C-alpha cells in the first residue's frame, strides 16, 4: 500500500488550480513568466507599488468567459489586506484572438 505522501502528491495533481494551470499554459505561452514576475516592484518590471507586499493572479469564471486579474495585497497579522484589483484581460480574447 502506498503511503500518505503518495496520496498528497496525487491530490495536488488533481487540484483545481493545477488543472487550470495545465489548461491555460499551452494557450498562453507567456502566462508562467507573467506570474513569476508579478511579485516585483514596478521599477523592476513587476506590479507592486509602495506598501504592497504580494501580487497574485486570479482566474475568475463569469458566465461564459474567464477573466484574468491581478490582485495586490499585504499581510497584517493573519489578515490579507487587498490594495488593488488590476483587470488584465478576458481569457477568451487572449485565446482566440478576438
């Protein structure tokens, strides 16, 4: 019988986030580079302004489309304080060129 670590690995492979990334990666070749570059100050090519500590990419299903947005935030204790919501693009426009 396989151990708990094997089950954890299988669960991580089947996670919704992993499925979304596997689906999005071939359609958006620059997506992974964009995600890696988010957590840098604007002067270094990232999106963080003064007072912002982190940025995350958000894929939001909305009826018949998926929106891609960037959310910047900082941590105060155990709370995440959102500072900006940056709409990037409509996923459908990025994938079919319309």
